């Protein structure tokens, strides 16, 4: 995210696309509801009428997977009506002229409606609300990123915000709601297999530093491992635990293969190696 959750209370308009925060991110949703209480508009674009959509001032139902045409359709109206932040683009954005050419040539209202199923007046209203209630924020989630073209969808979302001058401003931003186990924040505290808290490496000096912080004897900590060498070797990532079970032992950088697996707050069926996982 480019902005914090608290900063959402400074926005004038929130555009949710690929995000059902009311069900998936209830804590984040509270910040959005607080923003609504102080007058912020709320637009929700989703193929389903979700609990989040039920709170929206404007609901945009579009065909799943057509996020880019919808976003570029909004950009068409923004460019056509001169709602883009021209000074911001001139000072801080490279290549928006090429985007404009592409959008105006390819994503006319009739084409956008044909692809997305959204009437022109609905796309126009969403664009107008975002443009006339700035700073405006766009919020997405796995509903964009998990598509095969998720990268293109995210780029389009960012381009919309750059055109409106909403990046790098309080109340604006390109904001991505992630799991409420706090995926990024969790890594700060050190569960990664190749780092200690604060992204310290797993070298001797790092261990000694954290033992002082934790008020734990370093030699005692070293005794928790088979050897100092094992203490300072990177572990196996969650996506490679299958290899820790099935790979030949001589090519694994530890004495025995993995003999047990404990999942906590993690869905093993999200692994892409399903058949191998079952064998493991």
C-alpha cells in the first residue's frame, strides 16, 4: 500500500475493485466506514453484489476479468472531460501521453460496455465521482492479483491514480488489502526461513544481537540447534517443504529429511504442487 489504513479517513472517495473488505478484511473495512461517516463517497466494482457493495454509494457490476477495460473506460471519460491532473502528470509521470492515446483509440464507451457489460452512464458516473472527490483512493485485493493477468490489472489501477494525481498524497493512494494475519508485517517479526526479526541475516552477529534483545544466553540459543552451521543456514520455504520430504537426502542441506509438517494459519491446498504434496 502507498497509504496507511488510518489515512483512509482523509479520503473523499474510495473505489473498491477486486476487494470484498466487509467479509475478507473487516478491520480495514472499519476504516472505510469511518471515512463514509465523514462524507467520503464509496464505489464498489464487483461481479457479485457483496456485503461491501451493500455499503456503496455506487455499485458497478462488471464481467469477471474485465478490470482493465473498466478502468481504462473510466480513464476515457477522465481524459475526455479534462479531469486528469495535468500539473501532476507533467511534473511526476512519464508516458501518460501514450496511455491517453491508447485509451482514447481503443476503449471508447461502446467497446467498454461490450467487453465489461457495464452501461456507459455507470462508467461515466464512477469516473466523475473519483475525479470530483479528490483525494480519492483505489483499493484492490486478491480479486485483481489472482487473475492470470493480475499484473496488468494492478498496472491499470495504478495508472488511474497517476492520471488523477492521487499517488503520494494523503487520502489518496493505490492501496492493497492483504490477509489480516498481516502478510508483510508478519515477516518483520522474523518467521522467514532466511532472516531474524527486522530482516537481520542469520549470521553469528545477528543471533548475538537478538539474544541480547531477548535477554537470552547466546550459547543456550545455539544449543537449540544441531550445530552452529545449522543455526546459520537458511531453512526451507513453505512452497518447498515437499522437496524437504521427497528429495534425495544427499541434496538436502540438513541431516534428515522432513518427517513432520505442521500447518498453522496456512492453507496447504493453495500450493500449486498438489499431487506431489499428497505423496509427501
